[in-house]
């Protein structure tokens, strides 16, 4: 009716009563579970990807720090050489006795299997290049390994004197790579990281 009087039709009250009784909460639980089932794996994958990206960045920082380190004869032996162990890139004292800090303390603390992970990764100097002991005057090498495979990353990363960072999924039993391939490792299970 257009005169403002009630039309005689009654509106159902039950949806509002049910809403007031907590039906919304019951309906929301499956919705939240569905969203969580979709979102949580995506968030974890994004976190792993971010940690792997940080590991690649740490390898690049290491390569840059090694180049800077070699510009100075830190131990005054008349030979310009790369830092070994890599923690010298943080702790080596300058002429005033202060640490040079070419890498940050967290990176230096992430050394070896008993280190404190930096962004989920541990790092270790490589020992050889194609089976030959590294000559730290001319070369360097570093390997980064996920501290908890699958949780903090899948890819082991490595960098050598050419500065290219390579990554490879070594599986849950992966260990630090100690021998840097003399030839370009691409084409094996190692890929150039971006």
C-alpha cells in the first residue's frame, strides 16, 4: 500500500534470531579454516623464498666484501689475499684496532653447522676448487645451507671468485658443499640465482 500503512505481509524474524544465537560464528569457522588452508602454505612458501633471497644477498655481500678485503694487506705479510675464514670480513682489526665490519655480525655468527643462522641460513668457507685446495691469494668460495631444510629454505647456495651465486636443492640430507666446481656449475643441478 502506498499510503504508509502496513501491507499485512509479515517479514520473517528467524534469520535475525539465528544470527543472534551464534550461527554466524558457526558459519565463520569453516570459512576461516578454508582461508587458513589456502593462505598458510602460501605464507610459508613466501617466507622460504624470502629467506633464500636473503641467502643469495648474503653471498653477494660476501663477494663484494672479499674484493674490498683484498685491497689491503691486513696481516702485513706483503701479500694481498682474500679473507679465510670468512669471519675475518667482520672481525679483522684495522690500523686503529677496530673491526673492519665488511659483513655484519649476524653473518659472521652464522659460521658452520653450529653457528647462529642468519635469516635461516648457515655459511661455511669452501675448501677446494675442482678438488684443488683454494689458493686464497687468487680465489675464494662460500657455501650457504638452510639451517632447517624445508622450513627455512630448500636451496643450498654457493659463490666463488667470479661472483655468480648458484643455488641447488640438495635435499633434506644436504650438507655444506666444500668443493667449488672449476667449470660453470650450470647444466648440473646448480642454477644461477636471481
